[in-house]
C-alpha cells in the first residue's frame, strides 16, 4: 500500500556550493576519472584536487530554466576520453536531477590532464 504525498507549501533553494559538491562526488565515482582539477591551471600543470576540495573543480551557472555545469577533470591514462566524458556528464546529470531535483541544461566536461602512472 503506497501513501499519497502531500506537497508542502514554500520553496527550496540549493546553494551553488552544494550543487558543485554533488557534481564533484559524481565525478569522483565515475570510471576513468582520476580526479577533479582547478579551472585555472598554474604553470600549465593540472593537479588533482584533494577529496575535500572537489567543488573547486566544478563551476555552476543557474538560470531560470535550469543549471549549466562545467566540470574540470583529470582522466586516467589509457581510457577513452569521449566515453569517460559522456559517462561523467550522464552521471552528473542523473545525480543532480534525481537527488537535488534540479533541471540540468548542460554538463560541459573540460579535460585538464591525463593521469600518468608513476
């Protein structure tokens, strides 16, 4: 037996930092993504951001029609860049639309580097 849900009056707003954090965690769990990178590279070198700074690798733009997400990532060496990027975009879109109920207009993936094994 399912219960009917009654809407609660009011509104909900989600901070851009929370949206970026959700997108960062989706990236962290995506196959082929070594980590997040800062949008601006110092000295032309992309560095993997630590786990507690994932949102620094995500830029969010909220419009009245939905969100535009820019993800700055470092991809694992030997993986298909197009496949990893598409998988990541799909994962971010799913997480934001399913958990935060935010309409996502676009997810743009910016590959900042390739993680080379040492």
